[in-house]
């Protein structure tokens, strides 16, 4: 596309107003997301793994001779911690696939406003990951409850908290994808960000290091999902995790401006 044509596109984008521009971008991203098979595979994997791990953990408890105080919500959280990588893969592919195929040039030509492109991608990812996370956690809780022989009181609140944590984590990954541009690099980084801190936390006894780890996305996500935290409340954890997501997306917008002017 020529410089004149690109300038014309930018002038048109500036003239239609931000709400309409964002609306068009969201519509385009929604159409792309629905047309890709990997979307459905990633969502299905997230639901199946979350419910399956919770059911397997429940079966392990009832067949063990030793008593275990774990609740159905606890087992659903374990399932969600592994099933979330289906949603992480979805969030990463939404942005990195376009860099791999070169279609990002077409996207940016159609919507020159980089903030609108990344905001639209984040919006459609959030629109599918929240209900997917809610359903996955609800099914996991129901499966674990049935196996443990316990009730399902509070299943709505448990599922909503888990879905919120999964959604905010997925938005963070969208921003990472815009910065790293590689599906493998983005997913690997996301795995490190979500799994390494809990492992380090179990090995580190230093209070300062523990405080730092608790303020990373992995620790914040756990507090939001469980609805309880020693260092801060779930509401504060949600705000901090949201700040991580916004910061990641903002960095992605800056990267798009610098690398794809």
C-alpha cells in the first residue's frame, strides 16, 4: 500500500470517531476469531482439561485411605490452573498468527489506529474466555462434587471468580503476543509467568522475595480465583491483575507503533 493510500486511511479513521472505529475493529476481529478452527479447539481443550483434572483429583481422593480436606472448589481450581493454557493458547494465537502469516499488514492498513486493533483483539478474547472459564469451572465443580459426594453451594461465585482470573490472564497474554510476535515465544513466556512463581514461592523463605512473588500475575490470579488472600483481598488482587493486563496491552500498542509505523 502506498504512503498516500495509508495517509488517506489514517485520515478516514480519524474522521469517523473513536467509538465507531473501535466498533468496526471489534467486528472484524470477531469475524476472524469465529472463522479459525483453533478457536474452538482451544476453548474445548480448556473445558475438558479443567473438568477432567478436577474429576481425576476427586477420584484420587475418594479411593485414598488417607482423609483429605480438599473441597470441590479446591479441585476445580486445580483443574483451572492447567486448563487455562487452552485459553492462553487462544489469546496468543489471536495476535501472533497474523504476524506469522503477514496478515497483520492488512489489519493495520484497514485500521491504522494501533490502539483500536489491540483493544479489539482484547475485547473478543475477553468475550470468549470469560464464559468459557465460567463453564469450565462450573463443570469441574459439579464433577468433583458428584465424586466427593458433597454439595455445590456457591458454585456461581466460584465459577465467576475463576472466570475473571482466567480472562485477565488471557488479556495479559494478548499484550505479550503483540510484543513478542511469536506463538511459541508468547506461550512459553506465559507458562513461565504462570508456573514459575508458585514453584519459586515454595522454595523461597525470604519475606521480601515472597512479597514480590505474591504481586506477580500467578499469585494474584490464585487470590482472585480462591476468593481469599493473606496479603490482600480478592478485590485488590483483581485490580492488580487488571493493572498487569492493561500494562501488557499498553506495551503491545507501543510496540506496534514502533515496529509497524
